[in-house]
C-alpha cells in the first residue's frame, strides 16, 4: 500500500477540542431509528440526546446541509425526502420520490441530495435543495441501498444489494460512468482520500462477507480482502438480525489514521491502522452494530446498535467504550453534522 494514501473521507473537517468551529455551529450525531417515527440528535460534548425530530415513519438515511441550516431524512413510509429545519427540528417539506428510498448523500455544495431508490428497476433520485423538488432520476442496474459522494464531490457512488454491483455516476453529467460487479450484494462503503483530495481506495462491505473488499478506485479493480476475526468459544456467533450482512458499518477517522468496521456476528468494532490495514484490536459494543460515525476531531466513534436500541460511544485513542446512549427503535444509519446556531 502506498503511504500517499493518508486521509479518509471527512464528513465535516477538523474541529477544535471544544467540538465547535469558531462558533460556527454545534456538532451533533444524527441517529435515525428504522423501526420508529423519530430521529435523535446527540451532543457529543455531553453524550446526551438534545433534540428529537418527530413524524418521519421508518426513517432511513440522513444528510446535513453544509451551512447547518437543514437536515434531510429519507422517509420509507411515504417515499419522500423530508426537509427538516435544523433550529426548530420541524419538517418543512416532503419531496415525493420515484419509489421506496433507502440511504442518501449530499453534494459538497449542498445543492443536491442523492437518494437511493430501493426497488426495481433501481434509480438514484436527484433532489434540488434550492428548488425543493426532484430534478432527475438516474437509472442504474439494480435497486440502490446506499449512495455516497466521493471526497471532492466529483462522483456519486451507488451500491446495490439486488444488483450486486456498484454504479459510479458523474456528478456533473448525472450519467453512469462505470460499473463494478461483486459476487454478492453491496453494503456500506468507506472512501480513502489522496493528498490531492481525490479518491484512493474504496472499502466495500458485501453480503455474506465477514469483512470487506479493498478496491482501487482509479483502476476499478479489487486489490484484496480483509476478514474480521472470528472469536473462539465461549463467544457465540449471532445470526439473528444479521440480514445477510455479517459486517455492516465501516468508516475511516477524519484524521485518516484508522479504519473501523462492525461485526454483527460478534457485536464488536474491529480497528485497523491506515494505510496498511494492520489489525489493532476489537471493541465489544451492543447487539447488531449497523452503522458508525466519528466526531470531526477523530476522538470518538458512535456506533448504532440496532439490536440494543442504543448508540455506543467509543474512545478512539483507548479503544474503550465511553457510554451507551438510549435512542429509538432499531437505530441504524447515523451521521455527524454541524448545525447552525
């Protein structure tokens, strides 16, 4: 692995130790609850729930406007993208989608949200956040589970479980540029950032794989696979609630130093050094860890434990659990956001 690959995709950037950027806004962990009708906001300074968005049944993905003024939540019950005012936490707009949504991502300038449509034949709906309407629906091969915007915003990456492939869309033209197939469904993906800001490697979780594939983004080629450790007895491999994805949830700290991946089989987080992917250890968490996000200073990782209805905060440096935060029913996707004051 080249040492030039040193930084991960950063959701927000580096903050001061007080978890604020020159007073620009408050850092929040936004936690969706897939079996509920609310979304919880956690203050990482106190590890307390400090806000609740109500009225979004079966909420799935979340994204935040770069200026912190809005949150966007995909609504599975109504097949809409819901606009939420970040100050009042009230829903201000429901934008109809072409089908049942899953996860979402947002353009770097905040002007478009990309919604994965999780039903055949498959599409990525494009929502203009200024016009507050759908302006395109990009046809892809297979229903879409997750969408991502690459570090500099040039590409939109859409992963399909049913289609068992990744579709990479040119954000400027909104056309599919290339496709990469896998033997099973595509689950969460993390992105490594090169020094020039472009995408280096993708780390791809795949159905039935207790680990992840390492992909050279430029070459469109898989380099290797990294397996998560199986635990010896008396540890028990949990298969209920896995939903065909024994490892679901992966991310790189904003400082680019470590990669973290969940094991739903054994309810832990596995930690790897970057860029060499050397195993550093595991951290036990709650049942069915499904997604994770970091504070922008890379000090804490928050993992949504769908089987325990909690978010577990883990100290990155010591790799120790800090606390468990009760949230809603079956928490899955989460993001880190900076909301306007």
